[in-house]
C-alpha cells in the first residue's frame, strides 16, 4: 500500500526547527534531528524554497523562514512537498470493463467520494499554523 509521503512530516519537522531556533539552522543540523540523510533534507528544503516558505544562505547554508510561523499553514507545507498527479491525492484504476455495471460506474462514483475526502483533509490542514504546532513543543 502506498501511503502519503513522509516528506510532509519531515517538512513540518524542518520548518518547526527553523521557527523555534534563535540561530539559522543548517541542513546537517536538521538532518540530525529528523534522523535522515542530509540529501533528503536538502531536497525538502529545495521544495520549501520553491514554495516561498524558506530561504537558505549560501556557504554555511543557514535556513530561515520567509513568512511568519503564524502565516504558514499545514496545507501550505503539504502542497509544497507532496507532488501529486493532477492535484488528486487518491488514484482510481482505469480501463474497467464497461460491460460490467460496476466497472462502468466505479471510477465516476469513487472519484466523487475521494475528491470530497481530499477537500475535507485540505480544509483541516488549512486550519493549523506552524506556530500552533511549535507551541505544543514547549
């Protein structure tokens, strides 16, 4: 079974570290906290940078937020790192047998349900900010 990428939780972890640190944090420091390879963190940082959430100083590589933690939602982070096809979280198999009543209708029926489920999840993620997450660490 394919689950939602762990990039999301790693990205939240990364931004949380940057948000609560008084100094700029490096990719190596973040990788140590996440307990993963620095290459993985650099890839995630690149996605977060492309989304306009962080910037990284060249050389030492200290990262800093481009928006206040109160202005960054979990949905912003999710969208920055979860590269999903056609903006659809759930995939439905195609080419079902159209001669079968289930095969003929399953994609349309299921797509509607799954689209609503994705919307509900995104609505929930939009309600939580990075500052609300980091407040729970103290």
